[in-house]
């Protein structure tokens, strides 16, 4: 029998996230010249940076291919950014092999069907409140926050609090 979400938090050492629909609300702004822009939640960014500073490993696996996404996560301290991911399952396997990661220690957050198979490899699959219904069905935890509205901060803060590593205890 699988432990409940809160009981599993003590095992997490690694976070892996999709971008669009998780860090963003899924809206793309089309700019003159064909460039695209996304809006990201600043509190999600704080949580990522803080988790990195506390020694947690974070990976980003996204089908998007905009270099500003890589730049944003690199500035937050995330070194493993897979974009554009053509095969999220293979990218997660490569990430775990590179860092000798036990899948049971991975919390993955995705929101849509391209995340379905990769989420099944993670110790704790999670999703935002507005995720696709199939993603919700396989998630151990559904945030009460939508994509782009703090769902990343939600899961990072819960893990760090459970392990006594959050800013304020």
C-alpha cells in the first residue's frame, strides 16, 4: 500500500518540473517578430532558488524551446534544463543516471498528457489544480494552486517544511 503524500515528503531530494502549465498558466504572448513570452510566478522562482541553496537537485524538462526559459532557470541555480525535450521519459532517465538518483526520491510536477508517462517514473507525481484530468488521476498530490499561480512554491515549501528546511519553522 502506497504511503500518503505527507508521509512521502521526507524521502524527496529531487524536484523535476515541466514549464508550460506548471510555472506558467499556459498562456503564450505572441510578440512582434514571432517571439513568444510567458508569465511566471515570482514566488515559484523564490522557492526554486531557495531549494537549490538548501542542496536540493532540480531538473526542468519541457517541450518548449525558448532560450529565455533556460536563462531564467539557470539564474535560479538550476543547471539541468532539458529543452526542447523530444522524449521526457528518456530525459528523466538520463537526468537520474547522471546524478545517480533513486526514482523514489523524485517529486515530478506536470500538467498535461506529454507528462503522463514521465510522471509514472517519479516517486511522487504531482500536478497543479488546473491539470488535465488524466494527469490528476495519476497524481499523488494535486495542488490547490493553478499553473503559474504558485503550485511550484506549494510543493517545494511542503517538502522543505516536512524536512525542517523551510525559511521559517
